[in-house]
C-alpha cells in the first residue's frame, strides 16, 4: 500500500488526504454500527410502497438500521417472528389473531384501520346466490382478507362456513386464479382490483364499508419489545417519516408507484394513491373506540367468548416514543 509523506506535500494536498481518510473512517464506522433489521410483509403491494421508498432513500439507515424486507405469507411471518428469525412483521391480521389467542406478541403500530381490500367477483356473478358452492381466494385463512371476506358474505346473506370455500393464496395468485376461472371471487388490493375491474370483473363488497380492521401494522414479540425497545422505536421513527413523506409528496410517489409496482398507466397509479394515502393513521395509534371495535370484531371472527383487554393485543407506548 502506498504511504504518504505529509511533510513533503503542500498543506492543501495534505488537508485533502486527511479529509478523505476521515470520511472513509466515518463511512466504515457507520456501516459497522448499522444493525441488521429484518421485517416480513405480505407482498410488494401499495401499502408497502412507503417502506420500499424509505429503504432506498436511507430513512432507515439514518436511524442506524440495515433494513431487509422479506415477502412471506401471514402464518409464516408470525412463525418467523416467534422463532426470532425476524425483528418485526407487518402481517397485522395474522398477528392480531395470534395475540387474541394469547400468543405473547403485540401490535406496536397501526398504519390503517380501514381496509383497502375489495372482494372482486367474476362477470357471471349477479347475486349472492351465484357464489354458493364456489371458491373464493384470500390470503391467510385467519388474516385480514379472510376476516373481511367472511363479514361481507354474512352481510350478503351467505354462510362462509357452508356456502363457499375459502382458499389461501398470495396476492398475484388471487388475480391469476380469478382471471382463469379457478375461483369465482378474490379479496384483492390495488392495483389488482383496478386491473380486474377494467376487464369486466365486479366489486362484490368493499372492506372499509363493512368493518374497521387492521389493514397494515407492525407486530413484535413481548420479549423483543422488552429486550430491544430502543431499536423498535428507531424503526418506528423511520417508518413514520416514510408514511408522512408518502402522504405529503404525491408528485414523487406517483411515479415511484408506477416503477415499484409495474403500473404503466399514470391514471391507474393516481387512482391507487387517492384510494390509499388519505386513510393512513398519523402516528400509528388507534383511538380507544377503534381499539375496542377491532378487538370485538376479532373475537367474533375467532369465536372467542371471554373479554380481551386491549393491552393483551396492543402496545402503543413505542409509537408514542417514536413521535418525540
């Protein structure tokens, strides 16, 4: 390695070399101190566009986090969380169901309390009776999509246990299965909802019209909250910043939505954004009324008879810290 003799160099040259060495040291130190942080999500959907944008633009690295995003199904996300393989999961529906059953995990932040899911059915479905003995695609059978599907079907006079068959599929498979006729309905989110509707498929029910529920949120184990609380607060601080940027900068996010989700039509990207951005909860915390309603919906869906205190399921103290 070449050695520099600073005494033989001009002051300006020596200064430049010292600045370079110091900058290299700072960069190396930052890289060494950034902690690897693993998060699982259901898929690269609109709800997680802010997450990807913040990852690319350094929001998380500025909080000392080396963020890794894993795409897995709901049950897998919760299992990986419990096994300590990931730090947090955004499978809020599956995490919510697990917490209601007494699994030691908590929802520490909620992004949306009104689902953006819509139950899309084929052109031949003209009434509720047409769905009898048919298959409907959802995500996890205990996740957000399945809970919403059951409530919509019940409101339309159908018994989800008797009249239809719910099939667990990831987001891309739901759209493909609907288009190919393998299922008669599918619970979907944008842009799949728009793509299906533009092909003549119909909205059988919008999730937000039938219930308040956890659309997206952050879930951590009780043990991790206790042991790595400061790390989780740093994550939530960057996540809140990402969501605010998403809401405040449509001129930036609209082309990013097109790029990240492969949406060629600018008008479609606008439709997606306008249906999503206004419904983000500031600060990631639910009101006491919303918390109670969501727990009651969960108890009903899981057929849990005993009352469940809010602190068994939610811990918004970290979200409060992240706002300071």
